[in-house]
C-alpha cells in the first residue's frame, strides 16, 4: 500500500520529472519541476481554484514516482519524451504526429541526386524545407530533373560508369547519362549548382534561359521543342508564384497562434523559410483547460519541436509562455544555433500572428460544422433507428451475413458499428464447420451460436479478472442485432438467443425485389422507413458492409483452395516446397513446363521430388 505521507516526506528538493499513476498503474500525468519536493506536495494540499480537471486527476492518484535530473533543462527534455511515449490522459496533448517532406540534394556524392525525404539527417546532403505538401515537393523534384537533366538512379558513381547501358531517361533526353561518362563531373556539378540556385528561390535566370530557348525553337520552326520549353517555363512560374514573400530579411521563422473553445484548441503554424511563406498547417490540442491559452501554446511548442527535425531561428508567438528562457535554451541546443522566441506587439509581425489566430478560429469553426454533419450521419442516424424500433438506446449494432457458391466454402461475417461508425477491430470471420451445401439458415444458426456462446464463456473468464470493459470484443453484446433478411433470419437469431438465455432486440433488414433495402422487420411487423433519412442510409451501409466482408473472406478462401488443389496433391510437396516452387517459377504454367533437371536445381527440391512433380503434371495433363 502506497503511503502518501511517508513518500511526500522523501521528495528531494531538486529538479526532475514526476509521474502520477492510478490504481491500475496507468500514468495519469507527467510533469517537470525545479523543486520536486514543493511541486509534488502542492497537488495534495487543499487548493481551491486549480480547476475541476486537476481535482479529478488528483482524486484518481494511487501513487506517484519521480526521476531526479541534473538540471531543469534535462527535466524539460525527459518530460517531453515521457509525454510522447505514454500520452497521459491529463496532459494537454498534441494530437497530430506528422512528418514533413524535404527536398534532399546529395551534394556529398560525386554525381548528386535530388530526392524526396521525410527525415533530415546529419549527413553531407543539403535539405530544403520542411514543406507542407508532399505532392508539391514531388512536382518540384520532377521539374528540377527535367530542367537540369539530373540522374534519378541508385547507381554507385563513378564506380559503375560504363557497367550497364543507359536507362530510358537518357533516351528520352531527361538525363545526361553520367553513368556512361557522357558528361564529366565538373559539367554535371554546374547543373546541380543551378538546381540549388532554383531551390534557393533564384528563378529569374532559368526563366530567361527557357524564354530564349522557346523563342529560338519557334524561329527554327521546331514547334514541338518550343511547346516543351513553354510548359517548363509555365511550371517554373507556377512554383515561383507559390513562394509568397513575407519578409525581406530572408530568415527562417514559424508564426504560431491558436484559437480555443471549451473542449479543444487549434494551433495554426505559418512556415516561413528564407523569408518566404512556404506553407501552413494546423494541429489539435486535447485535454485543454478553459482560459489557458499561454499554457496550451507552451505545451505545443515543447511537444512539436521535440519531434520535428527542423527548428527555425525564430518563433513568433501569440502569447508569452512560461519557461520562456528555458525553452529558448533547449531549442538552441537542438538546433545548434541561437533560437529566439518573440511575441510581437505592433507592426506587420503582429498582424501575421493575428492572421494565424484568425485561421485557427476558421479551422475550428469549419470542423465544428463538419462534426455536426458527421454526427447527423452517425449518432443522429442511430437515434432515428432507435426511435423507429421504440428502443431507448442503441450504441453497438452487430450484423451478420453468409456467403457461399453452391455450398462451396460456407463462411459467415460479423461486422460491428458503434455510435454509427464501423468498428473494424471487432469484425470477425467464421468458417462454417457443421453445414455442407447451400443452407443459409443453418449456417446463420451456427455463426450466431458460436459468436454468443464464445462471448458468454469469455465473459465468465474476464469477470473473474474484472477486465471485461477493457478486453474481449466478444464479451460486449450488441444493443441491436441486425439480420440480413426478413422473418426467417430474425427467427433464427431469436431462437439462438432464447437457447442461450440472452435478451437482445433483433431486427431484419428487408429488401425489395430489386435487392434494395426497403424497411426493418421487428416484433413480427415490417416497419417502413423514409428512404431519404440518415437512419435509412446507415442501415444500407451496415447491410453493404456485412455483405462485403463476407464476400472478401469467401474470395480469399477460394483462391487458397485453388492453389492447394494443384500443388498440395503432389506426393512429397509440402508447404516449404510449394513456397519454393511458386517463388522461383511465379506461375503454375511455368512449373508444368519445367523439366526434371530444372526442378531439381532448386535447393529445396531433391531429385526424387522433382520426378514426382514432373510425373504429376505429365500424367495428369
């Protein structure tokens, strides 16, 4: 038993990180402190006004632990790592975990390449970015390779010069073929340097060059070449126009502001690189307290810049944050160069921060409308179905379907919707064991019996461990069972539930002559439903999903059976030899045409097995 009084006395008056845990040893909260003794003890004093969320967290604490560090800076780094690793319920958390694309120029190679990268490594390459659009990065790389005819292959040059023929890019005039020695290293480097100038934002030279080439080709009546130069010219102009100038100084900075409601906050970031606004992105913060904007901003800065490989020279923030100097020091250490955190009060910089805040507000309001529409499609639709059936509440719905072709490989599917959305982790497949031939009713009886009997048995085991709520998808019974069909399927389900002494409402999804859903069969009555309602649309989605899941499972079994019927009937061919044959020959037809010597050349196939395989195909053909 954890003795709070004794453990609080032991707390050191040193910097460190503390972890609050509940009675299941789950981490509730991670924090850092300059003085662990004072900070941790403060949670267990009467503290009016610290907020309901913190009060709730304190009421759940069963024990705490701490880690002493040498400095407050070390505590900050450790706190970030522990929050990222454990996602504690009561920490304000950055929801997004994005990795941004970079343009990587491998200047450390003798014949450099321009590559797409998601990580920024400490190597000899030059990196440009991060950018917010992967598609734009790929388009820019493609454009640069077309403009400067750089190699895209993985050949090791100059070691592999002349080893193989030039690739297709050389023949379509998109590569200068350094792999053949058709361009020397100095000339190739000049092309790379021009590409680097382009990436640094110097577009005028290439635009003038392309315009001159376009005019020259037109004067020589080479209209195809002129059209090609025109397209490249337009592509370069498009890239240049995207680089909106925001600062003549040409520095790297991030502009960060937020908008908060009573449930969550959105942080908007504008990315300025080399004085140009290259993109923007937004991030959701959860577990936010009302009127805690500076604290939210502080948590965002710590969590976001702990994970991103690029740190700009300046962060322009909407509010002053706590631990301002400490965070500056930490970021400076991470970047390897001075980082400044500033809160602009007047002028164009303040207006940029205000613009970021307006964008954050717009995003949150847009998402609120989207969520409202989504709620109508999901929870609202479930409420419509509950009202139609006269049920007080529906949360979890399960639907079942049977699939077979003339009784071959009877299978069943179980799909689950919770709050109107598919819960794919609870989907289950059933291979029918007791029914041969096309008898859907008997198949459905077996599937339902297995599903609910399994649930009862699993529930009894978990009840002893008091883990039912956290584990076991079968232990959770539905609030509504939805059968694909009318009276017959419903009666099968009701009889299974009655045998197992389980009370669950059952309805049938009835279809018309055109195989379209027309209503629900419930309590021996077919209930018509408005085909334009969200409830009707949800029923259709449930029905289609159950059918799709069963069909896919049946298809996979059929394909496996087809492979097995050909190879597994050969004496001496087991799983290992079957795998070796398919890996080497790629198709059954190739195996059929192979002679004994070819078959026996495989390490996994001895002479006797090769003769068996050859004889099988030639006596059975």
